[in-house]
C-alpha cells in the first residue's frame, strides 16, 4: 500500500518531500546522510564535476591550514 502511494506521487509532491521533509529525516537519522548524499551525487553530478569540487575543497583546506599556521607563528613570535 505505501509502495503504491509512493509510486503515485506527483513531481510537486516529491519536491515537497525533498524540500520540507528531508532535512528533518536527516536530523532524526544522521546515518542516512551519506546514502542520500550519494544518491544526489550519482543523480546530479558527473564524475568530473565531483572531482573538480573535491580538488577545490582540498585547496581551500590547504589554504586554511597555511593561514592558521601563519597566524600561530605570528602570535607566538616565530
């Protein structure tokens, strides 16, 4: 019965569920976050796009680490 009603969702109903209900679901069940994230990545992004985003995130993290190290050295008088 539930499966049949899920299959009969309109596009608008599905979008409502994603926008309105998904955040609460992930708050209640954080273990589902990775599963949902992978679904969206598989559905919405190509491998090249994901690789580019990951490279950008790594660069930002490296820049942040360098800035923190520089700040620490300045603060410590090194």
